[in-house]
């Protein structure tokens, strides 16, 4: 077995692997053994035709494809590891020579980790973040809590108003025919929430209980149901119940109900402290983001397209899993958005590139500063996770393998690099 490594442009390499002819012949035999149960030749029971006769009948190429896949699967990982290169994408294979009695030769083109020419990472200028919490900000937070503690009360002496919650039946008609998916009973709707088709909710204002009201709308041009997109429709609606929101008074009793404090003044002071802390955290994050962005601009790295594609595929799969956890299949999401998988991947590429650039420069800073994460620090992180999920520390520690610990060390080193850059940045 032998390989040859050729450096290509943009941090791509081509590995040429030569598999001895004897091993290729063994792979052909292995491919034959896998397929022989389905092979029939005159004069032989199904599955008992000799390999030589099968190849004579159909040509030696009959088992080439499977044999090639076996050779590649059996050799690539070992040959790739022998190069001591760090690969950052999936390989693209191509067969150079495949013939009975000859060496099997294939190539694999794959992206390697780019080198980073690191810009100056100390003294980066960033915009100063002002942290101000006004009385109005505090009042707005208190009002949010007031909204959370509101209750709905039935209204029987008036028609629907903006902000009301209504329980209604409706049936939709387009071109005079009732359409699928346009009918519901006892549907809850908050007027003004904009959760229905534009124009629908506003036309319910003034509707009285148990009185039918017709609502005329036009479906959006990019509506997820293509047969309704851009069409005019009429909904026959009947409101069965009207409810309005009743808010509690903002006073000392309110403060006691929603907090650990006895007075409204104490509660507001605590709200102000929390807001200040949140804005300090946000300002710190913004400072870090600005500093890292400036460092990326000041650094040089040649990111191979295959590396971006690999990162994009990871992000695509992660997004699909998130959707699935919410009970939304990816196909349904794409249909609703009027998009497709290729378009979504293309939209994800700029963010994938940014993620790669960020990771590379931060790892370069960690290396330049000789940032090392100790085993004790890893234990601290495992302890935090154990506490968060109410697990036993020792049990969790035993379940974390060496590869996971190494990844944790890399991630923590990157975090420390971010902190170092931000702490040394100049606010202007």
C-alpha cells in the first residue's frame, strides 16, 4: 500500500492511494460473495455460479464498483492518518486505475486546516458601550410582569374591541367554494396579534356575540398553500365569546405577589439591578464580538470552499433537528418559506464562513498565548454540568471520554482567548 500527497490551491490536497492488485482481486471476490445469492446462470442453481463464469458472462467490470468501494473504505482512513494532516472536510474520491490484475489507484481531494496569519490582537479598538437604565426602562419591565399576571374576564355588554380575546367559528370560501384548511370551531384569537391573514383580525372589531360577520381578505402572494396564494377569500365568522384582559394594580401588594419584596420601591430597585446586569452582559458580549470581528479583518487565512460546505452541512442538519424537535419536518418548513434545501444551504454559507474564521483566529490566539486548560478545570466544568442536570459528579465524569475532554479543553481555550482579546481592547 502506498500514497502520494499533492498540495493544491486554497488549502486542498490530493492523496493518491495505490492498492496492490492482489488486494483489488480479493475485493472483487468479496464483492462476488456478497452478490452471488442473487446471480443466476444457466446450468447452475441460483447463488452457485462460479465467479470466473459470472465475469466471463457479464465482463470483469461487473464487480468493479463494489470492489472499488471496498478498497476505498478499507484503506482511506489509514492512508489519510499517515499524512499527519488535519482534514476539515469530507473527501471527494476519483478512480484513476481499475483493471483486473493491476493495482487499483484512486485519489481523494480533501480540505486541510488553513494556517492563520494572525493580526494584532491586543489593543483592538472597539466602540464604547454605554450602560444606562432609566426609570422608564424599569417601568416597562414592571408592566411586562403586570401583563404576565393579567387575567381574562368575559365581556357580554359590548362588541369586539382591539386587544380582546375571542372564541369563534369560521369557514373560508374562495371562488365561491369552501377550501380545505379554512374551517375551525371554537378557535381562540387575540385581536391585534397578527396571527391570522392580514386584514382578518381588524374586520372582527365591532362583531357581536353569536352574530355572523363576513371578513374579506386577500391571501399573501407567498402563502404556503400555493393554490390560495394571492387569492381573494371570504370568511364567515361567528364570535361565541369575548374576553378582555384585566391587569392587577401596580402597588405594594403587586410587588409581594410577584417578588420576594414587601414594597413596590424595593421591587423596582431589584428590577433595575437585574436590568443593569443584563445590559452589562450584553455590552460585554458586544465588545467581544466587535474585537473578534476586527481581528478577523486584520488576519489572513485562505478558507477552502469544501470546509465551508462541510460547516454549512452541519448547520443545516442541526437546524433540521431543531425543527424536528418542534414537530416540524424540514420539507414542510421549506414549503412554507417558499424555499428549497439548496437555497437554504446557500443562505447559511456566510454564517458558516464567519464561524470558521472566528474559530480559527481564536485558536491561533490561544496557541500564541500558550493557553492550556488543566484537568482540574475540566473537572470544574463537569461539576457545573452535573449540578445543572442534578447528576452525580463522579458518574458524569466517568461517562465523559478522552475525546470529549480534549474538545472541552479546546472550547475553553477559545473562550479564554475571547476574554483576553476583549480585556485588552481599547474602547473609543
